[in-house]
C-alpha cells in the first residue's frame, strides 16, 4: 500500500512544481516583455577610440589586471553582415570582458554601419591600408613591438591576406576563428553564390553592395526554423531571469543586420567562392599575390562542428596552407556564433584561448 501512496504523492508534487513553474514563466514574461520590453544594455566593457578612418573605428579595451600580458590582442571581425558587439554582449557573456579580466590589452576594429556610399571599399584598401595603419596605431598606443592577430569569420580572410602579403609583419601569434579559407568547402553559401546561381554584378550595380534587407533574408533562409526554435527555448527557460536577458540581447543582435560593400562582396564571390583563389595562391591585391605560405607564426585555428556558414573543412584549410610549424586545430561543439559567443563559450573556447596565448606570449 505504501508504494501507490508514494507514487501518488510524487505525482501530486510534480504537478504542483510544474504549476509553480508555469506561473513563474508567465510572471517573467510580463515583467520582461510587457512591463520592461527594452533590450538590456550591451557592449558595456569600457573602451576608448584610439584611431578612426571615416566610419571605421579602432577600439581599445584596457586590461583590468595588475599583471599585463605583453602582447596586445587585435580582433578583426567580419566586414558587413552584423555588428561586432556580439563579442562584448553582456557582462559574463563577453569574450572581450573575459580577455581584459585575464590581463590582455584588447583592440578591435568596428567597420561601422556599411551603406551604399561604401560600395568601393574592397581588399585593396582594407588589406593594403586599413589593417597596417590600425596595427601601427596599436603598437604605438601599447608601446609594443608585436601583436596577436585574431581574425573572425571574414575578418580572418582579411588577416590571412594581410599576412600572406607581409611576411615581416609585426605579428607574433595568429588566431583564426570560424574563418573560411578553403572556399571549395563553403557549404550552402558556395551553392548560392555559384557562377550561374547568383547575379553578383547586377546586385552591386543596383544596390552598391548587399543591402541589410537582403542580408537578413539570406541568413534567415540558412535556417528557417531558427526563430521558432529560439522561442521554444525561451519558453522552456522562462523561469530563469538570466536566460531571458541573454535571449533578448542575442535576439536584438541577430536581427541587427548591416550591408556589405559592393567591391568586397564582388571579390568574395568571384575570386573566392567561385574560384577559391586564396588557398590556391592565385588571389592578388594591388597586383601582389597573396601567399599563405608567408604565415610562419604560431597558429590557432578554431572551427565549429555545427557551423553551416563556415563548415569545419573550410576553416581547417588554413592548417595545410601555412608554413607555421607550431599550429593547432580545434573543432568545438557549437554553431558559427555560439562557439565564441554562446552560453558555453566562457567554459570552453575562452579558457582555451587564454591557455594558448599564455604559452605563446613569452
């Protein structure tokens, strides 16, 4: 008789707990989306603007420890598509905050809101002028002789191209995170941007690049059910206030698309996605050939196992293209953004990054 009574008690308790959870979910929904619908403040790590070129800004985030890592850490994010504040989303959910709290002087380029007037911005200016001038400013500001150069996504294409043209660059370490290098492995984007599938010249002529509206459509088409899945996850975690805050921040960022300049987009499609010239050693900038074998620095390549934007093989291509003897490839669980800015990044990638940088900062 005791067993049925125990089962009945357990069932009653479970029903009561679920009822309390449901009530908490509804209360949190009202508090967070009805009474206080505003998005949480993002990008809160203190920073200075140390250099500008038009709408492009170079931020410095000062190390927050007495013991300072001697090598400044320079992040070059993707150009266009979305804003880089995802790297400094919220306290406790910020790659930049983690780095400065572990003694790194962090610099990051912000390309600004790309618009039609930026249609002529391409690799010649980006790789040939902007990156070297930003590095000069970092060395001057930090009173350092070398930097760690971290390219993220298409920012990694830029940094790899810069290093491929400048074998004597003042770069001690190279970090490449979810960066496409072997565009033959470019996944769905390669299919979309194929020679006969995408009217790149017509788009550049008509819009001066990729406008935010088309950027939004393209990325939503990659995973049409993402928004539904995100809302489902939100509901089942609605009893957790912190989850709601992170959801609101990520939702705001994920819908804050910006355009891509026409010249850069055309180079990306015709030279890289269609002809894979970077890894073949045939990509030229200002008449000079980008040779990835000029990269001899210690190298850390990070890929995401569930990345549908830069599949792991596209990122891993850098490993065999460089001359570096000290090189490491890491394929981590997660998607294109979550691997460096998701809920587990502070437990997985960021500590690994700190460990690797510490070993290579002597």
